[in-house]
């Protein structure tokens, strides 16, 4: 049964993404996805989607490698923040409090058991539109851009991990997120694990990294308005030379309609439409899939692309060779 602490986290707030091809990645997010750049600090551009109430959701940082930096999660209250910080500190994974930065108040930094850097915060700045992006309706964060993919908001993040069980237990028992679905491996343990913070069917996901590396990034997803927008996103990516890895198609697990692409820096980005599916039952039991059920493929039968468990960022040595071998059927 759900307990009060299951509602301590509000939502995924922002993600730092590293790219070795900064200008091309910026072009992808700003011009193709239709995000707006709201700040530039050092080697980082801060970008936002049009219907986000906070100042930014993506911090794009020029780097020698690709991969994910710190992920920010907002709590539902200052008390919830204190509760979760106390729980994290008990695990020894806490790094301490960090000073406020663009759009976000003080935050508590920590790492998950696989070494992914994260932070929790409550204080935030509401985005104030200016003459360029003032919306027609006052209940909308900023004007609909009407160009490119028109990504509406950041939706979820999926981390690769060397130990799905350890990461999943941390999110269930320390972060107090609720499980929505998971893949049980024949040999014991889990191959992937999905967590939800509220009624959306997932916000945080961990998947098995077949390379065995720690702390890698699988993808994050933007939510466009509709399933049709995901199809259009595929056409727009095709026209712009963006590598399409998989989809458009419908997931079996959690049933979102998806498209996966690699942005110019090599990081996997998803456009995912959740359609009307929400989990309203606060005590909804976790849905468990066997390896055999998973092997049947996605919702309508197409097999999962093999690079899903090999391609991650930062790249491992021989990443291209590993991805190629996976596509040919061996790993
Ligand atoms: Fe996803």
C-alpha cells in the first residue's frame, strides 16, 4: 500500500547532457526540437520546452565525451526534501548541499548506487515569458513555437546500469518512488525497472548495460502533444540527418508510442507520447514481464533493437564495433 513518503518527489526537473559536438547538439535541441535557450553560463546552454513552468529542463554542456551529468528532481515540499535527504544520507551516497544555480534553489547532491550524479531541490523559479514567447492563454507557460518537433516538456529519463537490482532497490526503498513495471530475468534479478512518481506511468527507468560499465546514460524523453507528432518527428529527423535508431512504434511495457534518435553528440533521445494512459490506483501492483514475454518484442511484435543494451553514453572503447556486433545478433 502506498505511504505518504511515496509522494515526496514531484517530478524530473532538469538534466545535464554532455556533448562533444556542442554547436550541432545545440542546433538539434534549439532548432529541431524547438526548445528556447534561456541562459548561457560557461560551457553550458540552458534550454526549455514551451510548456514547462520552470526556467529550464536541459543543461547542454560542451565536453570531450557525451553522457549525462547531474539529474535534478523536484520534491513536493521543503519537508519532503528534508525527509528524502535524511534517507539518502543514511546510505552514504550523499555528497552534500549545493548553492543555487540557474532557475533552481539550493539542492542536495548525491549519487545512485551505479554512480549517476543526481540532486534534489524544492525551491525553484517560475518561468516568466517575454515579448518573444508570451502565450495567448495565461494558463500556458510560454507560446507554442509552431516549428520543428515542438517538444512540449521533459518526460522521463532512462539510465543504463551495471546493476539494475541495486539501482531499483535504491529508487524503491530510499527515493520512495513506486514501481510500475519490471523485467524479471530467468537467472534471477531484473533486466529493467520502471518507476513512477505520480500518475504518469513512469518517470525514471534503469536498464541493464551489457557492456558492464557503471553510470552510463540510455536516453531521456520529451513529450510531444500527440502520437501524430511522433510520426512527424521521424520525418523531421530524417530531413535533418538525425540518426533514427528505432521506431516510430508502440512499447509493450507501459505502452507509450516512441521514436528513438541519436542527437549529434551521440546521446539517445526519445520522443514519447503517453496518450491517455495514467495509473490512477495509488496501490497499483507492479507489472512483471518474464524474459520470454519480453522476447516477443514491442506491442505489435517488432523486436527490440539490439543496440538498446549496448549503445549508451559516454561511449565505451569500441562502441561502434559493439553496436555493430549487437545488430548482427551477438553480444
Ligand atoms: Fe523512454
